[in-house]
């Protein structure tokens, strides 16, 4: 009988994948890690029963969150990746010749270790990378202590509940602004513009209130909720919608044309058209149960 993994993307919508094998499972102080080998999407990394990356479509997410800002900053040299323990962002950032320093701030060391073990095509830049510094700890604290240190900060966070909640706060974005050099940018994993509209609008409004330029672009990623991911972006100077140089060769999704078109949003998906409402984010039943357990301790 076929085995399946299901992710509840909302309380009323789920996605399922047929599984060949559960390759690894462990519970860390922060979350439950599972790595499956699936029939159609290859190996997938799952945290608290929420899909983080799949071998089949991860390149879209990682290319769009890195190359859009890196092609619009005049001379990027230092990048901070918040979260992103699977290594995909580090892999893409490291492709740029101007980059001299990449810092990965990941709270859960096990995510890094298991990604190296089971997802080598994604985590390949986490080893033998002279540009890379790995900081295992709270990225909120790391950002708060940084001043004009980075050209780009990439917020590759998990969902805005539990350990990821602080990475979606306005105070965090203020500290991001201070941690950026003049001309710096921040690009943010902004959830689904279809299913998480009040949250997307709040993120965009927060960035616009802090940065001289705040915009949003989108990418199509089949395994993320609704298949569309919002990427809010804040800039101290340059327009992030205008690439300054040709696209790097050898990429699979990003191009100069995709860069420009990603900012052309349907009316319904423009932040200005989204609802002002309380943010009630459903992550997963596993996450909700963990939060309840912590509250009883």
C-alpha cells in the first residue's frame, strides 16, 4: 500500500505527496525534523509537518529571494541569511563574485547537520566555503547587535508562529534597517498572497514605514501554500524592481525578464488591495501542539 505525507496548509486545505521512504526523523529542542524521499518531488525537508524545501522546486524560492536583490545592489559584499539552515540561500549568494562574506544565522543546528547529510544538492555551499560564517543561535539577537554590517539581509524564516514569530515583527525590521549598510536591502519570505493576505499586507506596510522604498514581488513555487510566494523587499536606496546587471549564467528560474515581471502584480495580489484584518496564522497541528506543550511547562 502506498505511503503518503500530508501537509495541512490551512485548517481546510492540505497537500499530499506519495512517499518512497522516511529517511530521517528527530525531535530537537525547537521542532520535529523529517526528511522524506517522495515519488514526484524528490527529497523533502519537513519541519513540524510543514514542507520547507523539495528537490523538485527549491531553486525557484532560493533564486528569487537572493538574485532579485543581489542584481539591484551596486556592489554587494556582505550578506546575512536569517534562517535557511538547509543551505539553499547560501548556495545562491555564493555564486556572486563580489560577495566576500556570508553569515548564516540558524537557531537549530540539527537542520544544518541533517541538510548536509540528506540534501547535498541544496546544502553544497555549507561546507568548504571560505566566505561562510555559521552562527547557531537566535537571529533576532544577532541582528539587534549588528550595525551597518551587511549589504543584504535575507529573511528565510519558517512560519510566523513559535520560533519564527519574532522574525515577522516591526521591531525586527527596524533592527534589520540598522544592520544594513547605506544602500542595503532586505528580502523577506512573505508567505502566500492568496491565503495569508492580512500578514502579507502587514509585512509590506511595516517595510514601507521603515525603508525609503518598500515593494513586493512574487514567484511560483508549487509546494508552498497556493503555489505562489510573496517576497516583500525593503531598500535604503536603489529600486529593487530594476536590475543593474545581466542575470548570472546557469540559473534555472531567475532572469532579467523574470526580475522585472515579478513586480508586475495582478490587482488582487497587490498589497494595497489586501484586507486589513487580524493576523491568525495556521502553521500546522504539530506546531500548535508544541506551543501548547511549552505553555504548560
